[in-house]
């Protein structure tokens, strides 16, 4: 019977998609003792009030004897804001309905226990799968210490990402290109390799749909970077040039921040980006770096935009270089979600199996 | 108001999908003077009665003053069976509702004119687009002299049709492989090149879902064919080995029929297959022959089965070899139909623009 309200709370949480890192997405509704809606809230960004607090503030005295429906277990520790369990207890609620336990080791069920011990009726696990799906990036980062990796590419139906001569503008249509800006707005960082930078001189922003813009990252083996590039203009968005210790002596262009990793590989980069609070990153790179990211488990989800085109070309670029497979049963498998149309293109999403 | 009955007639026509060549698919219903259904029929195969005749026979006297709803204009010429217009007039109908004019130059509107001149109310063009879609293979063959070409492949989401070492069994799941048998059952011929024959020794049948099985065709440049192959056993299904005049002196294995074409190319083959009454063929070939077929306009529709897998491999096989494109605006474009699930795979269909 709580599904309907939990769906509303999930919809509220989704309003801040991509803007709460390193925190999770959380939404909450408060019902009065008669079951009428008296408060709504969501977590807008780190440092701002948690969803429960906003919803309870809106409800005021009407929350007395009522129900809080919240997508994530209320926290019971002092972070940048006081524990939510205190606010819940102070509001005089009779019941709390939760979708997902908070995997943060400082919470991990302790919030629910505290509320139960105080005599509240706590119902946990309502729309658990939907809530886990919504917060998959946060949950993955807490569990693995790396951000959730999305690998995005656009291709013709025959799997080509460029013509033989390298031409690739444009494979997908204007709607799909606008969708990419949205994808970046929902992410904390966008990663390319030196090859993509040299070939495309991309801007890699959300075109203003996110403030601040996601961090733009170049992972470069050689630091053989162009002196002029759109990415070096850090008035538009911050840029990070990451590389291995082998090239630590080489200069980089003025503008971007520099990061020397213990090794020039996707895993080392993601550990650092998680440390900086990234829940979700988008790989918008070429076939070699994409394959390396997959081999190191740095991709959880592939988003392939398929254009209604045939491009051909035996030597033309493809989405992925070698994965080192020798038998079909070694292929990386996952689940293809139902495709969605984007203009004349179709988006195919593959959730890779863990 | 006739849409509902025309949909029923189209559904009847579809019962013979792939089995009427060189004839079109046709379905018909007969309503009595009160609008009640009194007869149904469809064209089952060439040489057997036309759809109208079956439906009128079932209706008997109840057709008097009634309506015939038929997906294709009744024929007005003697073919293997007498003109349908005669049967329609004899039945004493008041009205005929037609979806599509028959493009056969012996009909082409003359059937409708004959009925109108006899005083019947003829309504033409009801669900015209749906009827044209259903009979696209027949219509294409009548207009161009070539069968409708379907190019089928299975790939990972990254566009690979094999691993680097050539392994390709299996990319798609059991449901998709059963679907391929169905696809063949709906077609008149299945075409491979010598490379696919040598690599896979395929059977290329519908596994008994069509009688007779579709013609199996090998288009071979070199006639460098294995002495033993499943295709040579013509007790299972007929096989045709087609080649150019350059290798006309070379022997072929016992079993298959031999056809020397004016040139070893897809177009020459399709002209001959149309002459033999094929409305629809399936290309199940490798990247080189597939690209050649596309370049010669021998592919109208691509059916790509996308498996929930990543395979990678810079040198791994892909669906299409060179199409000779130098700019993105030269890419072959079409319309991607809404994808349909087949087990864990998804079928993407591209109708190429004419």
C-alpha cells in the first residue's frame, strides 16, 4: 500500500539526478495521521538539507502521528548536517517507510534501529529494487570505492563509429546530441583519452545544464597534447589532465589541473575521482581506452546510440578494441534494457553483469 | 469504417507469409447485406484459389447485396486461375473495399474499373500503407525485377560478428536462432558466399517450417568449395551454386544445381532469382558479400540481432566491409523500426530508403 507514495518520493529524488555527489539521491513525502500529503522534499546537493528535513519542515505540526515515506534510510550520524533520525523523532511521527538501507558504514541499518527503539513503526524495503536502481551510482561507489562508469558511443547499425577516413560528424541526429549534454549533466565527470582530444577537440560540457559543469578529464599516456584546445579554457568548466609517472616530467598546457597517477590506467583514475566525490563518470573515449576501462571493471553500463545508417569500412573505427577474448563464453555479458527512441536514433543500454 | 474488416483481411493474408511467391499475399472477408461476417479467405500459394474466391465460396448466397473487403485489387485476367472480377460479379455483391491496387501491368486499376462499370460501389485505398508494407516484397519485385533483399546478422552491442580468432558460436541466444529459422520460412531463398560456407558449413533451412524449404544459394567467386558440405545434400533442400563466367570451366561438387551468371555479383544473381519467382531473399553472408549486395541496391531491409554482449577485437569480424564512403552524408540511411525483444537479444530492423 506504500508503493504509490514511495514512487512519488523516488520521483522527487530524481529531480536532483547527477547533482548530489558524493551523496545519494533521496526523496521524501510526509503524510498526516489521516494519510493526506502534507510535506515533500528532496536532497538537492551535498551540504544542503537532507530530503526528510525539508519534507518535515513543510509538514510542520501536521506530521504528528503521521508517516514519513523516504527512499533511503534516515542517517543517524553527524555529517555536514545533523542526524535525520533526530528530526524524525522530534516531528512526532508514528511511522517511517523506507525503500533502501543506507550502505554508508556509519548508518547501515542503525538509523532504522534507532527509530524502532524509539517506538516508531518502521517498514523497510518498499520498492527496494527501484530505489537501488536509482542510486546505483552511489551504491556502487560506496561498495567498490570507484564511481559508476557509463561508456557512451554513437554508431551506425553496422557498429562503426567513423568512416574509414575518420569522418564521424555526425553519426547521430541533433536529438541524440542534445541527449548527450543531458547525460553529462547527470554525471560528475566526463573522461576522454588523448586521441579523442587530438581528433575532435571536444567541449565535453552539458551546455549549461549543470552547475558546476562536470569535471572534464583527459587520461593521457604520452602527454602529447595540443597547445590549444577547448578543454584548456577553464572558465567554461574545470579540466583535469591525468597521466602516469612515466611522463611526470613533461609539461602540460596552461589551464587544466594536473594529476600524476600511480599508473596511467582507468582504475587508478577512478579511485582518485571517487576520492574527489564522483558517483558517476561518463567515458566518451575511443576504442582503446574504452576497452581498457572495460577490462579493469571501470564500466558498469554501456549507452550505445544507434543511428539509422550503414557506414561500412573494414578499417573504420569501432566502439571497442581488444578485450583479449578467445571463446564466446568469455564475452562480457549483461542485460539490454528496452531501447528508447531519441529522434531517429535508438538508445541501447547494456547493464553489465557484476 | 472499413479499417476493422481490412485489418482482419490483412491478418488472413499474413497466414501465408513467404509461401505465395511469385504471387502477393492476399486476404479477403465477405460481409452480408447487414454487415455480418459470412466468409473469409486467403491466398495460400501460387496455383491455388485467390483469396476472394475462397471467401465468396464460404459466403455462398449470403454474399448477395453484401461487401467484399480484400487487401489487393481483384485480378481481371486469366492466369493460372480465372479472373477474380468474374467471381465477384457473379456473387451479386453491392460493394468492394480494396486496400491496394495490383501493380501487375495486366491489372493496374483495370480490375477496379471493371467492377465500377458493372455498377458496384468500389472503395479503394483503405489501410493502403499497411497493405503496401505487408506486400513490400512482391511490390518491390514487380517494380524492380529483383526480389526484396533482407540482410541478416547477429552481433554484440559493439558491432562484432565474431571474436578475433573467428569464433562466433553463439552470439545470439536460442530464441534468436529459432527466429532465424522462422525468417527463412518466410523467404524464398537464402544466400551465402563461399567464405561463410567454408567457415560455418551451415544448413540454412527453416528446420521444416516451410515446404519446400527456401532455395539455398551459394554465390562463389572462385568455386573453391569443400567437397563435403551440408548444403550439397539436396534431400533436405535444393541448393544452387551461382558463379561468374570466369570459373565456368571449374567443376562443382555433386548435388547442387549450377548456375553461370553473366557476372559474379549480387545484382545478376537477384535478377535470376526474380525470374524463378522469388519475392524475398535473405542474405546471410559475410561482410564482403553483404557490402557488395548493399552497393548494388540488393538490400532493402537489415535485420540485426543485437546480443547483450561486448566482444571487442580490433581485427574481429564486423557486419559490413567497405561501402566506399568518404563523407558522413553519403552513409546509407533508412528508418529504424521500434526494436523487438527475442529472448535476451533485441532485433533492430532498418528499412533502407529507396
